[in-house]
C-alpha cells in the first residue's frame, strides 16, 4: 500500500474513532476527504455518521465531504446514522424522510483492524506527522543545508583532434551562456586555435556539436575535440549551425580566384 492510500485509511480510521486532531492534520496535508475504501466503499463521512461523531461530521462537511456518496451497499452517510444531531447536519435543508436503518457492520465485506481491536485511547498513530514542530523545522533546515548549490559553470574537457597530444584541458562554460558561438570561442581561445580553422566540434566518441541546443545538452566532464582543416585544403569558416562553409572564390591553396577581382593587373 502506497503512502497516499495509507493516509486515506488513517483518515477513515480517525473519523471512525473520533480523533479530531489527527483528522484535521490529515485534511491539512491534503488527504482526499472523499476517498473510498477499495473493498467496502466507505468514506470517512460514512464512519463518522455511523459512529455518531457530530464534530467529526461537521469538520468533514466543511472540508468538502460529499454526503451523497454511496458505499458498496448503496448506503449514504445519512442512512447509517441514528444520531439526531448528525442526521440534521447531513440533511442540511432537506426533510428527514429517510428511515433510521443503520446498516450493520457485520455486512461489511471486511472488518477493519481498528474495529476488530479498538484502541484504549481513541487516537490514530501518525508518528511521521505528530513529531515536534521544532524537530520538523530543524530537519527541513538540515535538508536545505545538504542540498548543493546549483553550478554556475559547465566544466568540459577539450583537445585538438589528431594533433599527437592525447591530453585534454578543462574549460569552464558559463551556465548562463550555453551557446555554440560561446563554446567555440572559449575552446579556441584556450587551445590557441584560429576559429576559422575549425571544421567541426566533436562530442566524443562520434557526435557533432552544431547548434545551441546541442551545447545545452552537454554534461559536466563531457569530452570534446576540435577538428581542424588539413593543411593545403580550401579555406572554411564556421557557420551559425556549427557546420562550415567555403569562402567564395577560395581554392585549394586558400587564395581567392582572380575572377572575383577582374580589375587587377596580371603579371607574367
């Protein structure tokens, strides 16, 4: 049984035995006031009405208890009560035309343990909720103190690919600026590399980082490589999407074509 169902059962139990303090604590915790038992269909209001707990009925109604809900035997809370004050609360402005025929507890498919073995003191045990408020406050403070502060920087490991040096260096990327352009600038500055020579940023082992969303998904300690253009190839520059484009007019030796500069003098 999960925690929600346990607290709902405690609510029905506190209504049955008339434990107002526990009832109010559970309601303040947001326990469903209309929660039904999964087998017999009884709610806290059914139990309070059956046991004649006027104050409990009043509290339940003020917290949204539905007096029209029926249990598995089709009984509403009013039909289970023989207490005139309780019946008056449950009727509201209606006339009391229901006979006093409270259903016998023996008709229940099961008998809850708190009916089989009623407590000497009518209190429901809630050790997790009844603890000293100062103790709860201290525990909350201790929990807060144990929570580590949010990091301000993303620590990444970066190196130049295929350079003969397998070692990485660590760089710190600000959490407030997780963009591709900021990553490229940071890595090239730290590695003393010309940004225009970078053909791609590789997230090891085999993923290309090409846009801001890719950078935002990086984790602490992620290993990156800057892939540089080979010597003697056409000149490339990084694009906004992380890919590269060739400079118009550039050739294999990196110089622009003379066709783009027709007014220049040709020397033979």
